[in-house]
C-alpha cells in the first residue's frame, strides 16, 4: 500500500479511498469533484471520506511533530503472552 501498489485482498472501493488520500496528501489542490464522485460510486459517504482524510492528516501531523521534536520511543514493551 505504501508504494501505491494494489493489494489483492482489498476490495476496489478501499483501493479507491487509499488512492484519494494519497492524492490529497501529495497535492491537495488537485482534488476535483470527480474524485469525490468516484468514491461515492464505491459506496463511501461524506463522513467516511472525511474520516479517512482526517486520519491521514493526523498521522502526518503526529509523525512530523515526533520527528521535529526528536521524540524517543520510551514505551515499555508489553508482555502479552497468555492473553492470546
């Protein structure tokens, strides 16, 4: 997915949503009504489209902040043996 390749296990509608989000992240001004129409043709509604875009933006913001602030991974690994 990261490379832009399709994955056979995902339905075409999910690939369309990923392509849209990648397009927005790469060139937000290039989005057209046709992009939204395509997503709606795959069954996505406005709320789902906004949610996918918001999650991508939040991830980008979080990663940018973490890199700029030189955050270090200070989480103690959890031991989940016996839970599964």
